[in-house]
C-alpha cells in the first residue's frame, strides 16, 4: 500500500498525485478525465476511461454454442450492465441462422436492446436502458401492476374457459419478464457503482438486496399467473 500526501490547491480544493506506474499502465495523461466511485467505509476508487470502456462492452464467442446458450449469454451481459454486446464467431466461420435468431429473440425479450450492426461474422447490440431513465420504485410498481392484472385475467380465463383472456395473460408475462430483467440490470449496476444509486431513486446501495428480493417475489407471482393461464 502506498501513501500520498493531500495538498491544498485553493480555498476549498484538496488534491493528491496519482502513482506514475498506474498512470502509465492505463495511459492516463494530463488533461484526461477519470471517474471516482464512492464506496463504504470511506473508500474512493479512481477509474480511468480505458477501464470504463472495457466494463461497458462485452464479446460473446458463439462458436460451439447452441441458440439457447447464446441467448442466455446475452441476458447475462445485459444484467451486468453492458452497453454494447458483440456476438461473434472464430475467424473463418460465419454465424449460424440459429445464432442470429437467438440474438433477435433476446432483442424482443429485453427492454432497450437493439441490433446496431450485423455482418456474417458478428452482430453488435446496443442497450439504451440507462439507470438515469428509471427508478427502482417505479419499475417495482409496474411489475406489481402487471402481475396483478395477469392474475385477474388468468383466474377469469380459467373460470369462464376464455382462451382470449388466457392468451392476454400470457402476453403480459413477457412484459413482466422484461421489467424484471431490467430491474436486475439497474440493481447490479447501482451495486457496482454506488454513484448511480441516486439516479435509481436511492440514497445508498444498502437497500439494493431488498429490492432484489421483492422483484424476485413479484416475478414468481407473475409466473404463477402464467401457470394458471
């Protein structure tokens, strides 16, 4: 562990130097911007732009994977908060039609996801769902309302043998799943970066585990309504 002396640069400005070796490893130079993450017990993490770029993108190697595995991998990277997800194969190969179908199937299941580039060897997907666009409370309310409507429609469909109502309830299940996975994405990104907690409606990261539990319970309720339908 290194120590650094804090210096005063002005009436209200304190500063300290960055380790030269660290700056060299991450190509941090004069004039560059870095991000600061506030953590528990007084910790402060400095993030260079190169690391932030790595965290925001992910590559899925689809070679040897079936369609279900590709789709699961996309959902996982979505939950991890990636902004750009690349699905590609080894050099000399081309994406199979099952891989392409898996990408577009994931696109319809995840909120804010869209294909931005496609070649025979690679598909790039961008996620536009940012923490600043939603609050956890609002999404939980939407999930609860969707599940409640599903239950009412599923029970009525069962009581009156109404296939149209049953189909409507099943369609709502897809929307409920979109909201649930988006909740997971926001909870994870806020946990990884406490600076985003205020953006999703929280003062700290402490309640995030509770939000995760509530969201899962509401998602299970929606699944039960789907079983009824």
